[in-house]
C-alpha cells in the first residue's frame, strides 16, 4: 500500500509550475485534468485586462493580466510583450518553482500509436531529470531511456552526460509551420509519431516552439525571454525562436543540455496563414542574418552565470544586429530590462540581486 501511494504521487508536484498564456476561457484544461490538476498553474492573460477568463473548477492557479504586470514591474513592464503569446515569459519570472512547463491553449492530449493518452508533462519531467549528451552524438539517441544505452565507440569519459536545461516537445496534427509553408501545404497534417528523444549537439541551433516546452528554471530561466513581439512591434511569431536561439548559445557556453522529441501533444487548430505572414514578414528576412549572428556568438570566460551571458548577448545584439534594423537596439534594451526585472523578483538567497556581480549582503 505504501509503495502504491508513492507511485501515485505526481513527479515534482511541488517543484513545477505550468504557465499558460491566453486570451480565452481555459476549457481545454478539462482534457488535461488527469495530468495537470495536481500542479500549480500560472495563467498570463493577454489582451483586454477587463475581460474575465474562466478557469475550470478544481485547479490551483494564479492569474495575471496586463494591469498586474504593470503594477508589479512598473516601468520595466515595457519588456513584456502585449497582444502576443510572448507575454508567457512573465509567468516564468514570477514563478518560485524549479521547473516550468508551458503549453498553448489550443493544445490537447495526444495519443500514442497504441491509443493510450500521452502524459506530456510526465515525459518532459523525465527528460529534464535525465542527463543530456551535447558533446558526442549517440546513434541510439537518448542512452538513458529504458532499452537504450551508449553504443560501441562512445567515449566513456562522456557517459555521465550534463544537466538537461530544456525539454522541447513536438506536436501531432497541425505542424508548427511558417506562413509560406502553411500557404503551399494548407491540408498537411503531422501523423508521424517518432518514438525518440535526442540531445541537440553543441554548436547546433534549432527552432524552438513554445507551445509544448519545459525547462529547468534554476539552470536557464533568465535566458527564456520571449523578446518584444506583438502590439507596436515590427515582428511577431518569433518570440519562441528568439528565446531558443539565445538559450541554446548560453547552454552551449555553460555546458548544459537541450533535448527534443517526445512528448507529443495534439495541436488542434491552424492559425490564419495570411495573418501569420503579416507578423512574420520581417522575421523571414531578418532570420537570414540572425542565424549567422547566433552561430558566431562567443562568450567571454567571465560569463559564468545565465544573467552575465544574457547581458553579454544583449551587448552583441546591439553592436551587430542594430545595423540590420533599429528594432534590435530596442530589443537589446529590453533584454537588459528583462534581466533587471528578473533579478528584482528573484533575488539570490542571502543577498540583494545584482545583474553583473555577486549578491550584495
């Protein structure tokens, strides 16, 4: 009986927050109830703060709207996007838990090939609690899964792996395509369930999607800034991409790991490709300069914390991407503001936070 009771306790029940950005009632939580109800939810309401968002009964949650963000951050609230799902990163900032799982409100429970409901959160947790192998690729993918191991020729000195900072999940049904691809493949659906988890190698960037994502907030949280998008900005739908590129170069520098693959969720609806094209238009051009920039980023050895890395990255964004468009100077300023706001709400234990040095006693 005791062992059965322990087995029924959800993993990391008191160490993980679920962050959900939304503009609508959260009826989708009913489907997730068996998996999400034991956990604390942080709901970030975008759009009109006077609108009432209905949350199904029985969930433990806190809800923040734009008025709350302005009240809590004051002038620094300018770094949080408005009318864009990038506002979710405010939830990362106010959380006090070690781990974060974030999901969009149009994502439902998927089924594996046997027809069983997939507990996406549980799989993300397993990914985060097992090491990553960014320095040498294992051809059997994740060697820490049941039924797998390191293959012949894999260096024994690297088999301990490194801590996993990010677990990036995928989607069945509606794929996460950009607008041009949506337009030429309007009926395409992802039906392929690939039973695999991979560590993304060091030095390799990837397009991070924020609708089914988990991360270790203590290891990488300050880098999970989803940028300036949406209302008043010349770009949208690149919030998670920006966070992914920043996060990847920082995890590479700090010797941390990023995994992608399982778990899958069911992405229920396609967004309008014409609306998306308007949001993405600048980004589609800019990313041809952004990717080489991130591929060439070099961190000084003094950058020993995520905050120091991120401030260094902001400096390089201003120096090199400011020439691409003035927007990137504004974004660099917001990156610095984000770190200042993060440190104000999350002072290190034993002192007052400072972004550029040890805590002041």
